[in-house]
């Protein structure tokens, strides 16, 4: 669900960078103490997996892309802070190496997919794990896709209202929320099901290998 | 110029490109960037076009349909937004091709460590996927069935995780032996 470069106004991405900088600082605090020779390989492997999943993307008419994230796996294994940092790294590498997403869209993409996605996944698992762990992981993964998709749709949808020519012609993204919300959200309701299934399969496999805490 | 200097210049150019709303100025900036990119310019431009093509066609066609239906179509907008995206993505590709991105960022030694390991895993992913694809093709002279493709994808997924985990563990142990995780 990356927002590509060039579709967000400076009125959006500059304040978003300020917010993201605060979130990155919070997430990076005490990072050294949370990483050792057992966590680093697992983090690198799951980060690379998230990177690979994110590159298989299909354009969505609402102006973004549909793809799996892998953020739920990162959040459930390492917690919200490490997952957010790792996913921000994924987004940065995808933007610079493949032109997927972009440097102007990085803070919104990172806050939506990395922070909100990871928080939603961790919260859902925390709330539902006592009932059924696998169902909790599936719901966590589904939410980790759907909530960020809603945020991305809203941010794209407000662009024509906040950046336009005097005659109303848009300067950045052209569609309003009435178009972006259904166009982005509906495909991601389905993509979320795929993400949930994949996350459960990988989680079970990773557990069998002792990669999850 | 240092890697950090290139990073700052790149970021300044990105912000400037989003503050300019004149297609002619953006086209001139793109021409300048192409001429400054040296011998790699056409390879970078090709990669840029491949990266943006699907999205920009989708958004542009969507805009044409909606704007014509509403009666407020603007060819100038289409030109502006496509030129801006092309310029921004080209600048990113050029920057990444010229500079060691991880070193240029250099915000935290620990994050640099994770980034370097992750990039190593990505290379391992690419190699394994290529090996599996070639092996699968060599075993299937006729087009494979969907079930065969599913089995292949599952086997490839397991191999990807196992091999990259093993490679990352080896790297981490090697780094530990050199004191990378010492406080």
C-alpha cells in the first residue's frame, strides 16, 4: 500500500517527518540492549522477508499499491518498537533501490504500515491470544494490513483539498476521500486475508524452529 | 563531496521538486539531472520508468476518467504530476547508485549493523530464488500445474527462511567473535 513519490504535498510530508522523527527516536531508544547475536539474525531474516513480500505489488486504482507487509510477523516476534524500526528500514531500501514508495512518502508509509500496523498486530494478539492463539495471529495480521490501508487512503484523499491551484486543479494527488477510501480499502480487506493466512503459516513454521519468543 | 553531503543535496532537491508547480521548470530540472548523471543516465532512467510506469498509468488513467466525467480535466496537471514523479524517482535512483545509502545515513551503529545484515539477506534471497526458478524450469519442460507451482512456492519459501537464517546466524556469530555485541 505504498504511497509513491510525488503524490504528497510538502504540507503533508514535512510535518509527517517531524512526527516520524519523534517515533523513530522513541523506537531506537535502548536498541543496543535489545539486540544480541540471537535476535539480530532473526530480525535480519524477517526484515528481508518483509522487504521481499512488499515488492510483489499490484497497483490499486486509488493511487497506491496492494501487497503483503510482513509487519505482523515482525511485531509479534520483536515488539512494536523494533518492528517499526525494521519496517522503516524496509521502506527506505525499497524507495531508494527500487523506486517503490518514495522518500517524500516515507514518513506516512512508515507511520501507517510500520507503527500503526505493528501496534494493531501486537494489540490484537494481546487481546485475543487467550481465546485462541492462531485466530489471534490471523486477526492481528489482517488488522495490520487494513488499518494502515485506511490511513493511507485518508492521507491521499485529503491532498486535493490542501494543495491545489486557485482554479481547484490538484497539485499532487488528484482524488478525494470519496474515491480513495473505497479504492484502497476494499482490495486490502482481501489482501488482509492473504496476509493472515501467510502469517499463520510462517508463524507456525518459525515456532517449530524456535525463531519466535 | 562526502556521502553526507550528497544526502543533504539529494534531500534539498527532493523538497525543491515538490515546491515547484511549473512543468517547464521540472522538465528542465530533469534534463539537468540526466545530463549530470553521466554514463549511467539511460540505465537509471530505464529503471525509473519501470518503477513508476504501473502506478503512474493507473493514476493518470483514473484521473482522465474521473476528470472528464466531472468536466474539469487538465492536461497541465497530468504533465506536472508525471514529470514530478519521474524527477523524484530518478533522483532517488541516482543517489542510491552513487552513494552507499547505509553509510550516508549512519544514524546509529546498531541500525547500520541491522541494515547491512538485511541487505546481505536480500542478496541471499535473490540468489536462492534464482536457483529455485532455474531448477523448477529445468524440471518442467511442459507448463507446470497450479498444484506443482504451489508445492514449488512452499518449498522455496521454507528454503529461503532456513538458508537466510543460517547465513544471518553465521554473520552474527562472526560479528560477536569480533566484539560487535559488546557493550
